[in-house]
C-alpha cells in the first residue's frame, strides 16, 4: 500500500510503473439524497459521481466500480434497476465498468460505491503538498448544488427566480459532475502541488488541505467564484452569496494549490485542454489559520461545510 487512510483515495502499487487509486463512498437516503426530491436514477448517478470525483482528485482516471446496495422493503426490482440505470449513464461517459457488487436488505436505502482508477506515479497528487505562496484555485464556480438543495427543500420559492437558474441549480444538486478530465490535466502538471475534491464545501475542505500541508489558507472574498444560481438563491433567502457558496457541498469541483508564478499559465492550459476554468479563490501562507479576506481585512472563517462526524 502506497497511501492509506487520510486522503481522497487509497493508493496501491500493483506492479512497477503503475499505481491504482482505490476509494469508497457511501450514499444514504435521508442524508445524501431523498426519493421525495430526486429520482432513483439521480441517486445512482450521485453515488457513483462521488467516488469518481475522489479518483480525479488524486490525478487519476477511474476504470471500474463495484456497488454494495442495502435495499429497504419498499424498493422493488424495478427500483434497483433504476439506480443502476443512473450509475450506468455516468459510467459510460467516463468509460468506467461497473464490475459487480453485493445486495442486502436493510431499513434504509444505501449505496456503497468502490471505485478503482489508475495514475502514473509522477502524476499522483495528494492534499499535503501545498506551500506558502501557492495560489488556491477551483475548477468552476461554487454553490450551484447548495442552491439546488435550497430550492428542493422549499427554502426559497422557485417562482421568484429565473427558471433557467432554477433548472441549472436543481440539476447540479441531483446530478453533480465529477471533474475527471480536469483532474487528469491537473495531475499531469508539476505546478500543482496539492489537489482534492470539494464534496463537503470549500469551508470544510480548504482547512483539510491546509492542515495536511502544514500551512495557513486565506480565502479572498472578492475573488470567490460564485455560481449565478447560488447568488440568486442566496439573495432570495436573505443570505450572503459568499456564505452559501462556501458552505455548499457536492459541487464536486476540484480544489488545488498551484505554484504562484505558474497559475495564470496553467489556468489557460487547463481551459484549452478540458474547457473548464481554473479560478482563483485565495492563497496559502505560513502559519496554521484559515481566514476570510474582505476589503483588505482578515476575519475568521466562521462558515462550516458538511462534517460527517458533526451531530
């Protein structure tokens, strides 16, 4: 085993010249999705997307997945087929084989997806390589999934919003897109020093990257790339758009630390190669704090993303 618990995926070296990236993610009804607001196809898509995103966050390409289903009594065979239909749709996009798995009965619908990918040793990225002076960046605007959750939860009246933004936000929540191509491109760059995915929100995940790297992180509020749907929903809720974007999980954008002087050039290369932007959100410094910079002043980052062990 080359890398065990503590990063986005484990890493195993099966033979010289190759590393396998192995990760597992659990999607549970009531916590990660609800059948009242999402289809079973959506639930299957989301479950696989989370694991593929973890592989991408290591700079790897996903190859196969196995699925462990816990099936409640009210879900019939057609429902199980619908779950797999959603997973297969995403798997085909990335040439991933769903190689098998297991079925069991239980009180709550749950999907455990283990994904296996591959990465060159020179392309393997971890969370712990960031250095003072690095630019912190993401592969796209933030907060669309959180906006979609607010709409589906009834926290805001969708009739008061642009229907195009409503549709985009709901789709972002129901079917988040793992940035597999962007992860592969970032993995191939020596200028990228640390990499992880944003499954729990920037406010939760950036402190993890900073702690693993032994540095401080500064979020530059003026640079924060907020999705238009997130901005509209936040204003309708009476919440600061930056707060909603910082706390929102499930965007599945990638978060990276890039050598400062190389950032602009790398951003252009990534956009040209995968059609995705690489957007600055802040920087790393010496120290151990995570702060929000607003109008030249530092403030504690008092926004928290999703934490699995938080009550």
